[in-house]
C-alpha cells in the first residue's frame, strides 16, 4: 500500500509529479484548520511550506502521522517539542536557499542605500533632469555591518560584505562562530545596534527572538542606519518599527513582515523609507528545486524506494 501524504499547499509541478508516482496525495479543498485536522487523521506524512502552521493539536490529530516535511528553511511553524513527544520526525531543507537569501539580502540593501527603483520611476515619468539634480544614496564600502544570527545565511552575507565591500563585520549570536576569511567580532546585541550602520537580521524565530527588535532596540540604532530583514517578520515589533520609520530615524527593507501578508492599507506601504518585498528571497529556480528535495527525504523516511 502506498503511503498517504497530505499536501495542503502546492509544490512545484515536478515535485508533485515525483510525489504522485510513489504516494497517494491528499489535497484538501482549503487550508482551514478544521479541514486539515480531519484529513491528517489518516495520513502518514504531511508535506508543507513554511506558511502552514503545524501545532500540537494538528500533530495529535494525525493518528498515523510519522513525518512532517517542510519545503523551506525554517521550522518555526512546527511545534517541534510536540512532534518530539509524539515520535514524529520533522524534515526540512536548511541549506536549500542560503545562497539565494544571502544574495537577496545584498540586493535589498543596495536598493535601499542607492534608491534604484525610485530613480527608475523618475526616469520613466520623464523626470530625467530632476533625478540627476542632487546626489542621492550612500555607498556600502567601508561601512560597519551588524549581522544578527551568524548561521548559514548570515555568514554568507558577512563574507560578501567583508570581501566585496571592505565592510567591518560585527555580529551577535548565541555561540561564538568563526567565519573563514572574515574578520568578524562578536558583540552583544545592544552594542551592535549602537555601532552598526547596517543591521541585517538572520536569526531563526524562537521564543527568545520573537519581538527582539522592539522599540528599545530600534531606539538604540544609529541615526540613518539601515535595517534589513530576510529572516522572519515577527523578529521585529511591527508597531514600533512603523513609529521609528515615521520619525525618519532609520530606513528598512523587509522581505518578511508580521503579519504576513500585510493588509493593503498597512502604513508600511506608504512610508518612503521602507522597501517591502513579498517573502521572495528564497524563490530562485535553483533554490526552489533544492527545497523540493524534501519530497524524496519524506518518501525515503516512509520506506519508499526513490531513484537517484
């Protein structure tokens, strides 16, 4: 008998075809909690994306559930403690998007420091001379860059900033991490916020990091500093960020927000010193293909032969 796999949100066509050849795929009509709770009861596995919440109640409802596969980097939407208690394995693809997210982080920062989109819009609107009248933007070279979370992505960002732009790297993390070929100094978060001209967030979302960039943290940041978030939206206190941006103290580029997606009338959309993208940092063709590798991992866990 083929294993039953719950698929609450679509994967790539290639990944879905690979899954369907080896498992019975259950596609719910919607992603309401009551629908998923009913369907997971008779499934051996669930393959989800990082936008699907898998809490204790969901796991408990899966009477035959053996494994949760997350096609993405973070597992913060999964109750890992409950899964461990129930003997349910959790698989993800932590390395899949490291390069993609690191590159996107740099793109966000450069777009913020050198208002590329705004300049292009002025040219398109026939304001060529106006766009060239005054200098605008600042250079990245030689800046002090603060990395919050020196993991797979943070270390890549640090290396690029240091070797490519002669940036001075400071970082904060729960452990002391050595990054090859990068002179990075570990300091406390408070000192990092007060020191760095660029603050780039790469920490996972945990109870300890939720809301860590709050009003007090934002107040510590240097005047006219740049804040980049490609980690998780809830690491930042959104209300406090709006107030800080309204005051014009800093500039921010966010690929992730809390809530996500933002309502269309959210004040962040109207702030000229805030650049927003819709959680797409990891979504390169190669990155998505690597994330879909979790399909084979789940099938292998379930004892299904997967051809190389």
